C-alpha cells in the first residue's frame, strides 16, 4: 500500500468515526495528542461534532 493510499484510508476512517460519534454522542471537547496524525484525526472529529479540540502531549503513545 502506498503512503498516499494509507493517508486516504486514514481520512476516510476519521470521517466515518466522526459521523458515528456525531450521531451517537453529545461531545463538547475532543482531546488528542500533539502528534500530527492524532491531532488531524481529532480535529476531523471535533469539526464534525462542533466541539473544541485540546492538544495534550501527555496522550502520546508510550513504548516500552
């Protein structure tokens, strides 16, 4: 799978998730890691539901 195709798939998944959340939950804030991929996904959801997005470096993945 190419990088472009992976990005396109990620956008589709984020949009699908955003639609589901909007239809099933009352969201006021979305919290996301400050890492680009997570923040872009969180922003997509926040925009769809009309919520504020909050960047939080404490939500980064931890490997160990």
